[in-house]
C-alpha cells in the first residue's frame, strides 16, 4: 500500500504541480524577516490577546495581518516556516514537497475512507505552500452567494494580488492547449484575467518570473509587528468555553495549545476585549478542533469521552472534494515544463493542463501493469496531462474524529460520484478533453495514429488510487470516472454556512467564536479556491475593524437586515473618510450598544433615536457620516 501511495502522490504532483516554468532558482536571501515570527516553545505559558487565530494558513495569514492594524493578535500555526525550505519555494522540488513525509513536513498525507490519497498543509501559508499556484478569483455570483459585499471583496482581492499574483509566460503547449479548448467549443476567448468567466482564459500564478513561490505567509508583510505574534509548531488542543447559565450561550474565551516539545500553553482573550477566537485551520482542522472542544454531534463526542459543550450534529457534515480525472498525452517533441496556466470554464466542470512527464518512468518502475519500456510514455521526457475538475459536485460525505489526538488526521469520507449527476458531468468533461486532444492545435504535440481511446487506456494504467478497480477490461467513461478518481485538493465543508456558522461566519450556538476558511464553503469558489480564501481573510479582517458594535434585539428577518445594513454601511462608507465628520461618526458609532427594530422598519439605538441609512446623504458627505443617518 505504501508503494501505491508513493506512486499516487508522485503522479498527482506531476499532474498538478510539476517542476515549474524553467526559470532560475530564487534568491533565498530575499525572504521576509518577520520579527514577530517565533517557535511556540519560546512563548509564555499564559498570554492574553484581542484576537486568537488558530491556523496561519491561506485565510489565517491575511486575516491576522489585517486585524493587527487595530488589535493585538495571536496566530497559532501547527507547521513550520515556508522560508528557507527549498521544497516549498522551488518549483523543481514540488514533487518532493508532496511525497516527502515526516512528522513536520509541509504536506501531511491522509487517505479518505473512499481510498483516495490526499494531502493537507502543515506550514505557515497553508495550502499556498503545496499547491500548483494557479490564481483565479471566484465569480461575482459566488462572492454574493458567500454573503460578501462586492466592493469590499474587490478591494480585498486587489490587496492580495499586489503581493502574490503574477501573469505567467505562456509556452508552446499552453498556447496550443488554449487554442484546442476554443476548437472544442469552450468559448469565448477571455485572454488573461483573474476573473472567473465562462469560456477559455489564461489565469494568474503565485510563482513570479524567477520561479519563486509566493504564499499567503508573504501577506504578513502588511502586519503591524508591534501588534501580532505568530507562533510556529503550535498545535491547538482545544478551545476553552465558559458556561454562563441556561439563558446564555457558551462563550469561547481561550485556546490550549502545545509546542513541539509537548509543553502546554494557554492563550486567553483579554477581559476588556470585544475580540474573538477565530478558527482558520482548514476543512479538516476546523471541524476537528470544534469536536475536540466539545462542539459537535453529542453521541460521537461522548463515545470518545469528550465533554459536550454544544450538541451540534451538523459539524463535520457536508464534506465534499471536487473529483479530478486526467488523460495523459505523450508527445514526440520536447515540451517546456509548466504548471497550470490556462483553463476552460464550463458551468459543470473546468479543464486545465500541465506538462513535463519526464518522471513518469519513475512511476512506471513500480507499476507492473503499466506500458512496456519501449512505449512512448516510458522512454520520453515530454508530454502533457489534461485534467478536469467538477465545479460543484452534489456528492457529499462527512468527517469524524479518529481519536482525541489533534495531530492525527480525522476520518473523512467524500462519497465521490455517489450522485449520478456527478458521473454525467465527469463524462461530459472527459469528452471535452477528447475533443481538445483531437484538435488541430494539439496535433503537433501528439504521436501520429495514436487514438484517444489508447490514451485513455494508457492513463488508466498509470494514474492510481487505493480504490478497488472494476475487473471489466473495456472501461467506459463512467467507469473511468469512478475507478480513477483523484483529488485536486479543493475539499471543503464540515462547518458550512447557515448550518454551523451564520452569514458573518459566527459559530451558531456559542459566542466569541468564528470560523473563516474553506470549511464554511458549500462549494469550492472559482476554478481554484486559493485566491478567494486569501481574499476572505482580508475581507473579514477589514469587516472586524470597520464593524459597528451592534447587537440586534430579537432575531427576525427584519432585525437581521437592520444589523446587516448597519454593518455593511460601516464597511462601505462610515470609515471612507477617516477624519473630520468621519472621525466623529466613528466615535459615535461605538456607543450603539443595543439596536432594535422600530415599528416602521428603521433601526433605533437604545435611546430610541431612529437611525435610517441615507445613501444620498452618504454620497454627498464624501465619506463623512454625521448626516448619513436620518
């Protein structure tokens, strides 16, 4: 089984990450020197902060950097630093980065109950340290589905892109692949863009023109060094809750964590703080830590001897992994090695490609069912692989604790292709790939007289998982989808919005706790989610800074709308000025401790003064808001 895992991980790395753009190695002396970055063993046994973020990953880094502009922030990261680690920073070592496994390696392997081998990040910067680097935003519709303000989301995307996103240099293969997509009917041609648009486009990359990877950890350059502490090798054990009686929700007030030597530390929220504990530990880590802390399905927690704080049966539900299938295309001519650069976007699936199959010989060496040593794929060092990802799989699974050890991977079942609609979408995507392979644009990169059917058979002999294969030799595309499913590492869910968290990412049923990461998603945003997850970290940090302190009495729809109106107006207008009338309004806004809904549908403060937002007055004031509420 271990050999199969090694073959699989190498093939996944080849498919999605490969060795890079052919650029020179980066200058390791140019890495950031963060004064606030240290190992957890150096931390005091007890500390107090405004915000405690569990997980210094794709969302946690931009979130922590942003919150530090106004608050005292602690970030707990269970992994190490990406800086000075060539496996992380250099494209030529991405395969090794995924395959190399130690108790502290940046990529931590796990195998789903379905038999699909996967990986989770264990490094400051999270998944941006181990992925293929493709940068593409969520669509506007998806941003709205997430309950986000489009204007603030746009600002947050741009903030991220200033530091970590770049335009790739296209190669002959990638240009031909893009033309092949257009020939196959994946239109229109949208050129280069970060935006999610139907058709074919060139996306961004987190690898710069020197081939150096930029991760979410780079966004910590924007942090206030005096207001943030980032601890490495800090593994959260549980969240601490206080019970305030029957009439009140349990309240999160601290986190217990261990350093790499096993010493126990405790971090608490300041008594005078209005801050919170925020989980940004990812789609596996966040539901796992919630359960370890007593928030989850009571029967499951009790079976492991965990004291139940809140019986929440939906924690760990809705787990979904966007399935990936691929077809290998050996080439008779040399092809420059590339990662993902362009993509075909259809409503139900996305099609991408990578090149550089020079390591397939290593895979085939352990594959007795693979092609012979004289076949093109085994004696060639060139070729491409075309992959498809389902956009929104309907099949869902669940996550459960393996035991009470937070360093152990939880048990997760994704139920790939349980729903027939997912199988049909996969078949349609594979047929699109077949049309791309048969296109005139890709003809010069194919061996003559090699049929698509033979390439499907070749791919079936190389790409592996730990699932049982159907014994039928005549593999249908439906069977190909099920038998040869792989991961693209875009798994999500477990703490979904409107089930475990509300529209502001607050955990339902408890106070002072939010979750900001991919575990809250009901779908994977865009073709590749890293851009949106980084944006979300920045967005929610800005929302916390700009948020008017409002507690809506009651809980009906109009009350929630009233609260949302106050918060969103604060995000978009109240703090636009920053001086003059804007400063006076900012001071005044913090006095609104309780807001109620009056009989006419306006918002009133505790002194019953009506507060009805006036967009016209806001526009006329140019950001100052003394006259924006009527």
